[in-house]
C-alpha cells in the first residue's frame, strides 16, 4: 500500500451474529478475515452456519449483530458495491428450467455489466456442456458447472461457492475443481468455498476454517495445521506437551484423540513422538467434536443458571447458546 | 430480455393473450353479426311498446335472439377475464423466481433488484394494457350494437365492462398479484390469495360507484313507487322524501309510518315520496376517469410495495 495502511481484506466479518425468526441462532459472534487472493475452505456439519455466512456476504441475510464487508463495502447498505465484486454459486443450482445454458449466459450478460459471455461459453464447451441444452437434461454436476461458469463470467474477484460439490460424483468434483483452479490461477481471485468433503478442500484451499454451532472452531493455514496437530489411536492418556482437542471414532470405530501443541511451544516434545501427524480429516473431526462438547457443557450450565433471569452468569450462558 | 421473459412465462403469457384476444375477436364478431341485421329504431321502439314486430319490421326477433344468446355470454366474461388475466400473470412473476430459487442467481448477478423487477413487470403490464385496451374498444363497439339507439359514450349501461375501467381493473389486479407473489414467494398461495383479494377489491370498487361524481334524487312524475330513470342514467340509491324534503332510508321511512302499512305504495299517502338517487350518463367520462385514477393509484402503490419487498426480502 502506498500510504502504508493495511490492505483491505476481500471478506471481513466482525462480531457477526445471525438469529432467524424462529429463534435459531445460526452464527454467533463470528470474526473472520479473508485476505485478497486466498482460497479458504469452510467446513462444518449441517446447520453449522456456513450457508448463512455466505448469504450475509451476498446481502441475502441481514446480520442480527455485527457486520460483514466485501472489500470494505457493507453488502446490506451498498448492495451494488458489494455485488460488483462478488460471484456467487448457491448450494442448490438455481437455473431456470425453461432457459437453455446459452440463454442463462444471455441473461447474465444482460443483468451484469461486463459479463464475459464468450469465456463463460468456452469454459462450458471445454467440459462438453452443450450450450443449447436445458437444465433438466444436465446432471447435477453439469448444473453446478454452469453456475460456476456464470460466477466466473462475472469477472468478480471474490467467489463465494456454497457447497458446489455436494451433489457431484468424484469425476465431476475433479472437473469442477480443475475448472475452478485454472480460473483462480488466471485472475488471482479470492475464494471462500464451503464443503463437507475435506479432501476437496485439501486439494484446492490454502486455509481451512471449521465452523460448528455457529462459531469458528478452527482457523489456520493448511500448510501449518498438520504441523501442530497429532492423532493418537486408542484409549490412551494425553502425552505431556500436547493438549487434547477432541475424541472421536475413526471409520472402524477405533477411538482417535486429536491433540495439538500448545501455542508458542517448540515443535519437538516427548508427546509428539508418541502420536502420529493428524490428517486434515482428523483435525476437522476433532474440532467439531470439541465444539459439540462445549455446546453441551454450555447447555448444561444454562439449564442450571438460565432460570435465574437477570444474573450475569445466566445471561452469559444464554449468550453462548 | 423480453425474449427471455417470454420463455420463462410463456404458458401464462400465451394463455392470457389467447383468452383476451379470443374475447376481443368474439366481441367484434358479435358486433358485426348484430349490425348485420340491425332493426330500424322505429321498429325497436314499436317492439318495446307493443312486444311484437311492427309493420315492415321483421328483423327485431332474430336480432334480439342474437343479442341474448351471443352478446349475453360475452358480458359475463368481460367481468372476469381481465381479473383472471391480471391474477395469472401477476401472481407468478416474482413468486416463481423465489419458489424455484432462481432469484438467487438473478439477484446475485444484478446490482439493482429494482431494475430487475422493472424489467419483468413493465413489459408484462404493457402487454396486459394493450390486450385489455383492445378488448375495451371491442366491448365499447359491442355496447353500441346492443343498444343502437344510444351512443355508448352517452349511457352508463354496461359500465365497467368496457372503456377505461376494463383496462385499469386488470392492471390493478395484476399489480396486487405481483405484490402478493413477492410477499409470499410461493405461486399457489399467491394465486389463491390474489383471487380472494381481487374479489374483495371488486366488491369494494363496485360499492364505491360513482366515485364522488354528482348524483341527484328524483321522483317519478306520477309519484308512484316504481319509477323510470332518465335514459342512460343509473340508480345508485333508493329512499323516500319527506314533506320537509329530507331523504329517508327504507328503515327510517318504515319507522315513520303507522304500524300495518307494510306496502311502500301506501306510504305515498303519508307524504313520503319514493325517490331514487341517480347518476346521469353525461358523467360517464368523469366516473371512468375517477375509477381509473383510484385503481391506477392502487396499482402504483402495490408496485411500490413490491419494489420495497423485493429490495429487502430473501431470494428463497
């Protein structure tokens, strides 16, 4: 920056909370900064708040508390300013049944100034999606590809991809990720991608965020996360020099303990030699279990304290829940 | 954009265009058939007075037959088709986008949802206005053929089934249905509710006739109970005039006469003269403009509401 100030993050959320009308708290005091040019994977179980987070960035959901910004612009106050920088792929393909793929591109070109009709069409032709076909004749994967091509055609420098891989078979996922990867390389776009599938995140992202119970449970670079986490199989005591994150069964039902080195400690310790390096999948599961455990503990405390309305302890637990 | 709009709503657009177009053609065709054998005014006059063909008048009976069989069927449709057309087009315009979740795509691409909405509402409203405009002209011609002795612009006969109100009613219903579709975001509830609201609205708007245009209380020359009103006028109220000139309602008059005089004919002898409140045909244009203004103002408000709703609501 010429003036010496910090660069404006592509995406920013500060103290973001979202409570739906029925009282469901989807997001609780989420603080998040996504640097321009980064590719961030957002992982979490169903109802973790991933889609809600995405939708607040697009301006589809209004924060109950806190704020979100897209390149410094609040999408709720200046929708045009925020959308101008965004390309969005919603969770379920939102294509018009009656329009062909080409007509979708025509529509996008009409409503979005600067939409690159030609390159979007070329992307789709490259992966053998006929432009004259209708969504009903396309597979779920192809529909997701069309949505991605439209998002890429906008030329937006921030792409929000909300579980675009959910309904895709392995081959379609690979093709989707290849298309995304080449597009990102071309334009150095910022990507926030939600997924249930950790291996997909591993393939493309440089940062991982685990979201559960509406909170960020883990947020670290993919390159450094495995270095500070260890997995221990079986019922064992936690070795010295490591901190337990969570316990969960592996695919065979064998218990796994996810451990991490305490912040600020060196890399070598006796505990680290006992435990093996954790996989990304284990890191995600460990933090999700930890989040669930914390939520249960808070619920138990609330059951005890929340009845006494007005006390600061009660309101603290209520706020947590 | 218009082409894409057509592709998205072709069933509704084609159905409404076909229905209104067919009704327009039918109205013109019946007008021509009536004009074909239109009897002379003196023949019609003779028929009205004597109930049969006058000397040299053979065409009155077949003409009346066509009038009753063909023109009568059209009249009912003229009341409902504009309303149904407006509901069918309006209720799906935004609700389908929300229900099918395609609004997520459009609204994430379009910087201005207002522009997005305007680009769908205005062409469809324009099409509806053109179709209903043609129908209203055809209905006006039909009115002229039904009563050849009176200029259709000089009678309140068939008011609302021709002329400007036919267009404005359709547009008002359309705008209301668009608003309901945006509010509910679901096609079927929007359609059903739009139908219910339109029926209630029609009842209210018909009840408000003549929309503040001048009216007058008249009594028949003979002071009798059954009165004729001036040609082309329409009665909008009934009552009794007391000796001091006060207009009494039926209930007030009934309370004023001695018990036992249940027949209003007898009330005359108690110095209560039956009177009718009428609006004269010369106010036709004024009434049409007033109703149109009310309906278009309502339509404008509904569209304004739709813009606000679309601007704030979720696309799902």
